[in-house]
C-alpha cells in the first residue's frame, strides 16, 4: 500500500497479512470530516481525509493493492467520533510483519480535542480522545521515517505487542497540549526505540503495565514531561515493569527528566532499570522516583501498599536543572526503594548560580564516582575508583570545563 503526496512526501506501508481479518483491522480509519463520504479535499494541495476502502482494497490476505494520494489527516471536528470508539483513529489489530515507513505526515488535528480536555478546562468532565496510531496484539513491527503531529491524545501506542523497532520517528505537539504522550508502551516486550525526536505536552516516552525488555536510545525529548516508567498502580492495580534501558538521551526544557511514578495502593514491582548517558538542559526534576504520584484534582488517599521499586541505576547523567532539587527519591513507607544506584551524576543549576540538592525518603542505595548533588542515601556506600566506559569518557570531556567552573564559583 502506498500513501503518496507529491508535495509533502510519502508514507509507505509494506504489509504481510496472514488473513483478511488482519487486513480488515487496518481499514478502521474514521471516515470524512462530515461523516458522509469516504474522502474530502482539505485546504492545501493534495491533502485529504481518507478511508482506504474507497480505493479498492479487498482484504484477501494476498494482494497489497491500495494506492492512496494525500497526507493522512484526521477529521478536525470531535463530533465525527460520535457513536465510534473515542480511543481509536488509525488502528492495527493482530497484524504481523508490518513495516510502516515514509517521509510524509500523519496529522491528528488535535486542537479541537485539547480544548475539550479537563486538563485544559477543569470545569468540564474528563473523557477519552483518540490515539493517532495504535498497534494492538501485533508482532514483528517496523516503524520508521514518519512524522506525527498534533495527535488528539497520545501519538503512538503499542499494547500487547512483541518485537517492535521504531527508528527515526518525529513527534510534534505544543508544550501545552494535554495528554499527548509521544510513544506509549503497555504490556509489550522486546521493544527498541531509536534515533527519534519527540516534542509534546506529556511524556515523550511512557512505559506502563507489564512491559519488559525495552531499549530506548538516541532520543531527543523536549518540550514534554520527560521519559517515564508509569504511572503504575492506580486503582490498586498490579503492575510489573522490568529490564528497561534508556541510553543516550538529550532532554531540554522538560517538566521531568528520567522518572518512575507510582500511585499509592498499587502492587507489583519495577526492577532492573538503567538510565545512562543522559544529557539535560534546563530540566525540572532531572532524576525522580515518586511513589506518591497523584494526578488528580483532589488529594489522593493515603494507602499502605505500593508497587515495589528495586535495582534502578542512574549513570552518566549530566546537565542543568531548572529546579533546586535535582535528585528526588520519594519512596513508600511500607515498601522502601531498594538497590538504587548513582554513578557519575553532575547536575547544576541552569542559571549557573546556587546549589542543587538531593532528597531521599525511604530510599536505599549506593553511589560511585563523582555524584553532584551529593547522594542522600542513608549509610551510603560510595566507591570512587572505577574504569570508565568509552561513552562515559566522552561525556566527561564535553562536560568537564563547565562543571569545574560551576564548582569554583560556588566555593569562591
């Protein structure tokens, strides 16, 4: 299948469908702006709202027989979704061996949805909005070289998927757009996200509920809420996230840096997570573990159970903090964080003056190498001497002069 436009590039979908049912799941695009016809020209040469059934797709499980001219642009009016599933726009269910690639743009036209969000207007009730692209129960996916802008809510979501590679994807939405996560990973395993740029109003990448073996590398994030594990454990739910690696990330002007967030009352665990080689510029809350997360207009009830957090490493994290508290470990009274590890941390004030601090509550761990602000672990076991990795050495060379000048300024 080819989504092509001579003016704005193309998006190519190369699909191996094992059944007509799988192909039919791809046809679940909402129809036109007015809900009556299968395609409609919008402002701008070659731009359409499209429904692929208008172009001869038969879904026989054999032929890739659809050519669609135009960018993929969502209906602007949220009323078009009346009577339809409000969570879906482009939806792939049970597809195997799918490659989605190209140089075009998928536009969610989310402005109308954002104005109806309870995050924007607290006087109106909260409701669901579509995710631009959802992959559900899919295997062996390749997503590369595409751009997604202004999704109604999250831009790209993987749920119950396996063997995913995302490369060179660009996600763009305004910093004030509500709940517009860049890439959301739920109950999925063996996921690689590489060489991508994400600028949104929520988490650049979020990992939740029963996901494992996720590798995130070479990502530019900001604005947005950083890279997050969670939130987990809401409504007393059980969740498990393990074997996550975030390596080689640049964050700028984000509300958080690298974060783990869980609600009180949950159960399960977060284990074996590595955040390393991260560069931050003007980032609030650069390193944060928060087991008292409460995204609610009302105070959250104090509860004793918690998602357990253990074996979390932060290594080679450098840059500037927009907040005085650069490291925050706020852990459960009944299930303290265990096995936290800090190595070669250098986080200074963005303004270049003042002292950054760290905060620990029920947080147990150790540190190695230079750690600034100093670790707050009780009975901290610090090991200074070690052999640095090549990547860590390069980061140190880039940062050394600025950090030394900053420390001298404080001391003098």
